[in-house]
C-alpha cells in the first residue's frame, strides 16, 4: 500500500514521498467532499425541478 502511495506522490512532483497516513487522510477528505458535493447537486436538481413544476402549474 505505502509503495503505491509513494509512487503516486512522486508522480505529483513532491520532493519526497509523504507519510502514507497523510495520504490516506487526504484521500478520505477528498472523497467525503465529493460525497457532500454530490448530495448538494442532488438537492439542487430537486429544487430546480420543483421550481419548474411550480412555474408550469399556473398555465
């Protein structure tokens, strides 16, 4: 696991490989942010849909 992470860090242009735990924490943080973002997009889409429906009803 740590070997893979070290290769990943070298590829990103880091001078020395970062500690694996830091990398894992970073990955976890990125992933949680992605999930939050997806949730936000879903709620936004729902809001947009409901607004469109409300607009179309008065016709």
